[in-house]
C-alpha cells in the first residue's frame, strides 16, 4: 500500500497556480505561509483566505521566514508564536502544523515548537514512514536535485529509497526516477508514506508546471483513494508508531 501527501512552502504568489492545479486533480495539500519573507513576496491576505476556503490546509512557517538556528532562542520562540498567531487570526481557526524555514532546526527548537504545534515538517528528503511522529520528514522535493541526490539522501534516511534509486538509476532524469521509485514502492508488500514538498516559486522559476501536472495526473489516476490531507498524513504517522 502506498499513501501520498503534498506540502508547499513560502506562500509565494504562484501558490494560486498550485492551488488551481491541485483542484484540477482533486489533490489535497497544505501551504506553509509566513507573514513576510525577506527573500520574496508573500500572497496578500485575501489570497491566503481563498486557498483556505478551497479546503486546503494552511500551516505556519514562522512570522518572517526566519532561519531559526541563526537567531537566539528567545527570538525563535517569538517567531514561532507570531507566525502561528498571524495565520490563526487571519483564518479564525487553530493552526496545528508548522514547517521549519530552510529546514533549519535542532532539538531545542523542536522542544519550543511543541508548545505551539502538533507537528513540524523538515526539509530532509528520502524518508518514507516516520520514526518520530512529531517531526514530519518529506520523501521527495519537487525540484530537480539530480538523480544522485536520491541515492545519497536515501543512504542517510531510507535504505529502500537508496536501493530503488540505484536499481532505477538509468531513468532519463530525476523526475522519471521519482515516478519509477513510486511505482516500485506501490507494488511492495510494505506500506509506504510519501510526502512530496516544494515551492511554487521554484516550480515557476524552473518551469516545472508540466512535470507537476504529469505527476498529479499519474498519482490521482492510479491511487485516487490514497492521497491524504496533511492532517490525516500526520495522524497516520502517529498510528503507525503506536502512540
Ligand atoms: Zn520556506
């Protein structure tokens, strides 16, 4: 059995395009959005509300897209709290999920974030199924990192990904290799939980919309009942770990 979930970071204006493409294939997802970002623009409040109204989840991503390992813990705490408050006040509902900007975290930051959130996503890749149900580690970055990155990160985080990357290394490119790994995992007797993450601005910058359209089409066509909302994905990890 194979399950999928999708998460998108940074709240750039191209998130609206990502929302439209997700709606086209009825694919749920979460958008992790800071209030401001020194590196690029963030959507206006009305657009964030529009994404939420279309049944996508919105998660916190600090207040100002702060790389939390670079700031004092007191400042990190403020960033975590203010980022959560910003989205909660905008949408009028609880925001239980968080994602570390730049994937930067350490054990102190994990502990502080637990005061405010039920899960925190990282940017480590090549994890499938999670030993730690609070930290959600993604499987594939939807961005051309190159085929070798799947082998190296697989070696670090999942022997199955490592093995399948090597086995299928003759695929034409990174995206093709991901599709082949997914096909192999789906035919295995083990259950796999695949978290795909990325940034709409990156998809725009590197012209990856067609590739994402193809992936959405394939996953929604072959595994229509196996695409989980982010909250359900997090719950499935908790169950899997028996907590
Ligand atoms: Zn980010």
